[in-house]
C-alpha cells in the first residue's frame, strides 16, 4: 500500500505540474492583461508614457515570457507563496480563504443531502422496479435531471422572492445575509443564513440527487441478478438484508469512485448559480479573477482544484481495498 501511494503521489505531482503549466500558458494568451484595469483608472486626459507602461508591466511580471514567469510562480509555490492578488492587493491565500466558508456551506450541505436521499431512493427504486410508484419516481428524477439549474434558480427566485413577497413564505432574492445581520441574536443569525441558503441549496442538490439515485439503482439492478443474491434468497435471508447487506455492499466500489470524484465539488462552487444568487463563493471568485485578469488568483484556484481532483482519485483508489477485501495494492 505504501509503495503504491508513493507512486501515485509521484505521478500526481507530474500531472499537477503539467496542468498548471498548460493553464498558465492559456491565461497569458487571453486577450487583455492586468494592465488594462490599471490604465482604465488613470486620468483620461494624460496619455501614459512608455516608461509608465514598462514599469507597470514589470510589477505584474509581464516583462518576461510566460514560460519563464511560470517557473518563477512554481518556485514561489514550492515555498508556499501563491503571490498577491493584482486587484485586491492581498495574499492569494487570504483572498481564497474568505470564499471557502460560503462555498462549503452550500456544497457540503448539498452533497450531504444528495447522498442521504439518493441511497434510499435508489434502493427503493430497485425493490419496486417496474411498479407505478417507481415509474413515477423515475420520471420525476429524469425531469429534475433535465432541468438546468440556472433556470430553476430564476423560477424559484421569481416565485419565492417576488410572487410571495410580503408573506411568511418569502425568501431572500440573493446574497449571503441580510443588511441587519449583525444586529440579530444568535438564533436570528442562524435563521437568516438558513433563509438565504435555502434556494441555492435546492438548486445545487436536485440535479445531483437525480443522478446519484439513478447511479445507485443502475448498480443495484446489476447486483441483484448475481448468483450470490439468488443463493441468499434461497437460504431464506430476508429481503431487507439481501438488498442492504448483500447487494448494496457489493455496489460500494463504483459508489466510492463517485464519492471520490465529487470531492473537488466541495470547494469548486458553481459559477452561474453563485452569480444568480450573488453568493460570494469560489465559483464567483473564479469568474471575477478571469474577467479581471487576476493571474495569481486564477493560478491559486487552478492549483487548489487540481489538487482536490487528484486527491479525490487517490482517495477513491485507496478506499477500494477497504470496501472490497479482494483488492490489494501490495
């Protein structure tokens, strides 16, 4: 196991360098530079001199070829220095750290609800396969899966924030908290946060809920056709134990893979949804940093998302040996 982990870490390190190298080259090839933001703030009656432009380019590291600038950035990362944001003039780590909390509130809640509801729904669909109630549930899930989350977000905002305005069912249109949040007591703050996050959580959850439940059902239908399930039933094992203990346990390998691949979703956020709800999360930050050509923040987010993706894949592979004793990495 240790040798396998070391090999994976080595391959992951090379993959990480290649990903960041490619992304750095792409962002430096985008139209526009960080200089555009600074030049737009200058006095329009005064034309910036070539010396001014050269000095500003040196400040932003644009005076060097992009591949040279990349290795300078990589050397700083090796010293745990992600640089400073061009726009906010703050360390990239602090800029990202401020957005992690709001994103985790949505993503962790959404993933928890998705797994909590998807497994029972998938097992129910397996047991009741072909029955009218299972058909109705499947149609509902397919409809939810095919409905774009940004469309659902706009419809929910229109209904709960506009049509129900002034009623007890009214929900905030956008934002993380109300203007009078600091004046509320502890219970009021929790309730205010709950109201603001309710609509975004629904939009984050329903699509993944539909996918996860169908994923569980598809793997369960394959498992219940196996010989060991027929043997268990022939021995008089109860239906609940057959489904949960025998069938579901043997579908954990693909389920663990899915869980490992969703690890990056905890911090990646969703660009469109976070913009619709004005939610100050990681997706919104990523979009802002691209539009502002804030290279250090873009690279910091790329590095974090890549690390989470590689870590999720490694975690899924290591969990294989736990859920299936037949798998060994020795």
